[in-house]
């Protein structure tokens, strides 16, 4: 499904999760291997932790983690890697070339406060705040933002945030000069002085703050929810539904662990995860803050969010329909695609309910 015709076709190299030691690998010799796909960010912490704790072994599976730099890369790799479950944002979940092969089966997190727009500290945009009464936390004005050069990554949650932020000022990306890079390259280029505005997500928001960039907007101040979805490969799910259920069991076990365990202990694990999975060092304060910025939802709450009313609507579907309507109003949806998009046939609570039955 596509909101926007121009979708980047370049797929960056896949970085595979470090191979376990020989003795550890032997533990999984007789287990069913399930391939999953994750980005360099918060939602990968739970499968990483589940692997570390050997929760997958307890369920009779060997959880394999593939490492990507963006949800768009994950979506494009579906055919070549045949992953079973992945964590990706709304845009690639609905706009990628393989969107019709993916089911939205859960919510990994809400990253509204972890996605942000930045400027250099000497930018005149910083000097104007509260011009929009409905969005008092936003910095800038239409005149100050127009014609600026923005760095971002196409078909990502950062682009979605950028689109909404600009819309608040009655602007679109056509009013700016655009430069799209992979997130790591965009962060480095902005640090080197390229561009006026930088739209990104965690962990690059953490890097941006360390680099002294000034945050002028995030999902919360723009009044938008930004979910990272758990998505299933529909072909794989039809062949092995029980394997999808097991991955979801692991994920919700991780959510419960984060919600109820000692925060300092979880943060210590998060620091190790960042070092091993992302290649960055975090201090305790930053780790606690990043965990707090990513809201997670327990199983019972997610079942409620996916539950449909008599009109075949739900909290999740309403959110997605609002975003479809937003892009339709911007003229970014083909008229022939709109009915198909609005049906949202790929939103499913089947696996959420299955996990509840297994508890």
C-alpha cells in the first residue's frame, strides 16, 4: 500500500546478530529457528533480552534476530529473508512494496516523544515558540521554516513526523529543500554542518542532544501518536501460526518485565543492549530516560486497542485512518488506492487473543 509514490529502493547491508558461542549454539540444535527483524532502537531490546535469557529455548524455538537501520529496509527484505515477525513504524508497514504481505498484529511501543525535529543551536527558528495556540510547544513560524534544507530518512517515522510538523505551519516538504540519507549518515551530516533542520528518531535523538542540537518538535508536541508496530509475514503466519504466537509470547513477557521489574536493573540491561546491538555507550540517566520516552502497552491494553466495535473500528484502526486521511488531504494518496487503504484488511488481533489464551 502506498501513500507516496517515491519510495527509496536502496537497501543497505544487513547486519546479522552476533553468532552465539559453539556451546551456546548447541543448546538450540534441536529447536525450530524463527527469523525476526529489528532496527537499531528500543523495540529490539525485548527480543535481544529474551535471547539473552534463553526464553526462546523455554518455548522450544531459536529466535534469530536480523539487524537493520530502518523499517523501510526491513519491509524491503521480506522476500529475501522470509522473516516471521518484525518491528517497524506505521509508514513502512502501510507504504512499502511488501505492505500487502504484512499483518499488523501488535504494538511494540509508542515513540512519539522519541521522534524529534532538531535545528542547530544558532538557528533563528529557536527564537520563536508558541506561535500556534493549538500546539504551544512547537518552535518556528511559516516564514522561518520555508525554504530551509532538511535532512531526514524517507518512508520512516521521522518523515511522518516531519510531514505533520510542517502541516501545523501550513507547509509541506515541497516548501523545503530535501536531503534524504540513512539515519546514521543524516546524523553525521547534520553534525558536520549540512542542512538547517534534522528529523530523526532514537537513538539519533540521543546523539542529537549530545551534539548540542536544539529540539523544536516531537510527536507529542505535534499532537500525534507514533506507534512502532509488531508485524507478521502473512505467508509465514499462514504456514506457522504457532511460531508467530511464540514470538508474541516472548514480546509480552518482555513488556511485563520492563513494566514491573526494578527500573535500575532494566536500565543496566538496556545499557548492555545499546552497546552490543547499537554500538553506543549509554549512561544510567540516559538509559532511564530513553526507556521512559518509549511507552509500552501490556497485553490486556493492546487487546482493547485492537478490539473492533460494531462499526468495525478500533483505537488502532482509527489512528491509521486518521493518518490515511492526512496524506489523502495532502494529495499523496492515489484515488484508486484510497478504498483499499481504508479497508485496513491487514490489521489483526488474532495473535493477541492467542497469547491471552496461552497465559
